[in-house]
């Protein structure tokens, strides 16, 4: 797997924005990468936004964010209450929130949903991410689901076994409400990590896959 390094000082980034339509999307899609970023770059600033919740799910989301951002010195976590499954029908309200967010933060790195995700809420968040931030590094993560919409990522983040185990433990520790769902199993999450690790020949054997539409080197 090709790794690019032009020498000299490493590219510095400080602000990371994580966007998820639902309360467990960020954790499932890019939780391992966030854990690695936080471990290797303790000075990063994280803004973590979840768009749909109810009181129980909000408590879970806040707990999960705490677990994944443990040790991060500067973080902002917001959990909104836009109606699950209806994002396209309240799109103007979500768009207004994005515009407010743009005035507050100019992130160096953004994690958002994959644009070809078949869940309508996920797609809208992805579209609005690109509408809002035109000159930023955006990585789109993937969510395994019944729809069978997994694609072929073109960017991978190598994860060691300790990070994979920590990601899965944190997901199950936070999201009690999801444990009765047929897809919400350790096997599902570990299989995704292993497949992407195999595809990228990751040194740790596991990886998270992302879709990078544009990158300037």
C-alpha cells in the first residue's frame, strides 16, 4: 500500500469535526480512527455533532463521546433532536444548523457519512457537509447495515488490536438500546475492521475504510 511522505515537517492539523446522523454512527464508522488520533495527537480539538436523538439515546451518545474522547483536553459535544428517518423532510432546518456551525468552526479534518449510503439521513448529512465546507479535508466513513450499501473505500487507517478491542468495548458499553438489533454484534464490527485491514494490508491486521473524494498533495 502506497504511503506518501514528501519529507520535511509533518502537516499539522488541530481541529477535527465529527458528524453523525444518529447516536452511534460516528463510533461505528470511525471510532477506531478517532481513538488513534486522540492517542497520537493529544492536543487536537474535537467537535462532535449528533443530529438525531431522544432522551435515552442522548444519554448514550454523551457517554460514548466521553469514552472515545477520553484524554482529549478540548472537546465540544452536541446532540441534536432532528427526527430520525425524516432528515430530507426537515432539510432546511438542518441546513440552517450547518450554516451556524460553519460560522463557529473551520475544521482541519472532517468525518462524515458516505455519500452513497442508502440511509436517507446519512446521505443528507454527507451532502450538507460538502455544501458547507468547500476547502477542507473530508473523509466519509461507512456503516454496515441491512441495505447492503458497502462500497470500495480508497483511504484506510491502520488500527492495532488494542484500538479495535477498545472501539468495540466502548460501543457496547454505551449503546444498551441497540443490543437487541440483529446487526449489532461484535462479529459484525470486527469483520468490518478485518476486511478493510486485509484490503489495505494494514500492519495491525485491521483498518477502518474511508472515501476521500478530493485531496491536494
